[in-house]
């Protein structure tokens, strides 16, 4: 199939002459392969696993006729005409370099899903990215949309695969799409009804090679936005992204602030979230959307997340009363500043989702006196500024994981009086030792905070597994 024909493919196109390569056999990779086979394409899947024996997804795809290659996710199979990347595949990965050298089209899950939308029932996409807060904002938005009576769902980097969602035979009214940075370099045609980049801080440097490349990837969420390009007033980088974006004519720049909002912004007046963007008389008045107390965790960053979700919903046309109902109905996802227990007047908090320095500092700032549990895979991050900003609140630190030395060195330089304990065991059960050491350091009124600032993959399946082990260890203390 000619390259020009491939780049114009849509749901109702002829796919039978195409040989597609899907990289990765996780949830998104399986959905992509399944959809492509359903459309008639010839599909090869490569995955870094040494074997697919016992893998249910591999068994299903094998029965459907796919070719599965294990253990080599770096070599481009012969005859491939299109490469589809699972979320999390680095833009610097060897297979990506090989595809570019061969001048092959490269799509991520987002791009494939956009092309596979049903031509006669194309639900608007409301797109969310940012270094931190994506999942919370996406779930808040889903709750608002559902509360308004719409058939809506959160998908993408959260919940169901976006490809699976768009292939659902029952039409959706709207889709809240969480998008991680590794997916954005491979988005070429998505046109969200509204989009937001919540914030920007160094993360995934290992996947991009530089902060600038990471930033430029995030900025792509705004390309071709139709109604609203939403930025964070306290993060000038997000405004710069909006100013540089090639949006659809008529798309408006909408700001978010924790202060009293100006025109074309959402913000806070006293204890209320208010809208001065999506109402006719915005020059002279503001529309009350919700009270801060409506949020189950009314921390500063969650107020920002709620404003972002509200702005996306308002861009989609949701009434203010439904915004409030949705925010009140929102349930926080697991492992995000979740109180596990209070034992002997010490509070144990699971924020395992804090997988970068920006998220860890946001979590630390929510408490006054902390025994901090940190460490894991650093992803190329620098911990100097985090330790400088956190130092006044730290009563002790317990470190774990493969890159704990980076944090230890930063503490030695910038907070030498803070006691540090290290756990070198790399097994998941090491969390019991970590929590025991934290208990010894904590005093009445302190908070033991798991906010690692690092990825979990060196010791755990994911951040959820890490948080679960923390909760188990804390419950063992109580027993």
C-alpha cells in the first residue's frame, strides 16, 4: 500500500492490503491489534517479553491470525508498512528509529483511535495532559459529563483503551481523553473539542532525551483544538504552548487561576469555583460552578484539577449545575494522597502516584511535619530543587529503590540535618522494612508520606502495586 494511501486511512477505508506492526502487547496494544485485524489488516505484534506462553491476549490474537514476535522489540519485521506504538514506548526507542529510517508512518494509540472513529457518530474528545493531575482531572471530567446525562467515558492513558472505546458499537456523547507525553509525538490529526495542559515540570527525560523535547511533545495536545485551548495561569509554559499552537479558527484561549479570574478565565472567589469564560456577560459577572468544599480532597492541586475539568466541560456545553453535581460525585482514584491509617497519632499517606519530583513536592506541601518515603527509578530527573523546597517540612527520610543515591546526595547537600535511612532490598516486601523505619522516625502529629518522586518499575509492577504494599505494611503496624 502506498504511503499516501496509509496516511489517509479512516474507519471506513480499505485496510486489507496493509501490513501493520503493533509494538507492545499491553491493554492498548491488544486493542489496537484486535481492531486492525477486524478491519482486515495483516498484523504483526512485537513485545519485549521472552515468551507469550499463558498470555491470554497473545492466545486470542494468535487465533485471529496475528503474528507475534517475542523478545525483540528493536527490529523492524520485513514488509511492515505502518507502525503503531503502545503508550509508554519511548520516541527514542530503536524500533522508532528504524521506522523513521524506513520512512514509515508511525501512529500512537491516540492517532489510531482518532482515525477509527465511526464516521456517522464522532463523539467530541476533551483532551487532558500535563506532568501531574491528568488522571484526577480526567475522572472529574468524566463524573461531570455523566452527571449531565451524557453517555461519556474516561479513556486513553486511563481505564479502557481508547481504540476499544471508539470501536464500541453504541455511540458516545463525549470522551474524556487522558494523554501521556510519550503518545503525543505520534499524533498527527487529532482535533480535540477542547484541550488542556495542566502543568509542566521535568519528567520522562529518559524517554525524550531532553526537557525541551518533552515540553514540545506536551504542546501537541493543543494542535487543531476546536473550541478551547486551556492553560494554567501559574505555569507560563502552558500559556506559551497555547500561543504557539495551530488551532482551529475561533478556538479561544481559556485560563485557570486560583485567584479571582479575569475575563476568559475560570478561578476562585472566596470559597467558590467560578466561570468568567463561558457566559455571555463575562465582562461584568462570574458564574458560580461549585464550592471548594464540594471536593472530597480540597487540596490546592485538586482545586486546579477541578477548574480544568470544569473548563473542559463548559467548553463542551455542560450547565453549571451539572458541573457541581459531577464534582461532588467524583471519587478520588487510589494511591493519590490517600489516608491509609492513623496509628499512635501518626498519619500514613499513600501518594504512590507521585512518580516525579513535581508531584512529590505538591504532596509534601500538603503537610507540615513529614517522614518522607522516596526513591525508585529516577527517569533522568534532578532532585536538588525538590529537596531544597521540601527540607523545612522533613523530619526524616526513608529511601528505597535503584536510584535512591541521587536523592541521598541531594539531601546531604541541601538538608544535611535531616536523618536518612536506606533500604537496599529490591524485593517488593522491602516496603515492610521501609514502613518500620519510618515508624521509628515519626513522632506524634507527624505524617509518614509515601510520595516517591520516582517510577516504581525497579521493584513493583506499577505505582498501584507499590501503594498496595505500603498499605499492607501500614496495616501490619496497626495489628
